[in-house]
C-alpha cells in the first residue's frame, strides 16, 4: 500500500529529524520526500494503513502532514 502526504518538510535537517520516527513504524517498507514538489510530498510504502498514526506523530513533532487523496 502506498500512502501519500502533503508536508512542510523541506530541508535535509528536517528529513534527518523525521527519519528515526518513520523507522520506528514496523509497517513501513520504504519512504521518501519529494521536496522539489510544491507539496513536499511524503510517500510511504507500508504493509498497513497507518495514515492516522503518521499524521499524528508528524503533526505532534511540529510538521504539517496531511494525506493527499
């Protein structure tokens, strides 16, 4: 399953900051940030729908994270 989110994660330091958080999800197979896209798209390949958990933890960490549908 592929999950897609709009974020405000732009800098390499932001990506490094969220990396341990995303690695803590055992359901995540891979993830990437397209910071050349206007929406700084976070794409996650996951074994389960963890949309709410990803949004909650990133928003709680001070980032904008909203599912793109």
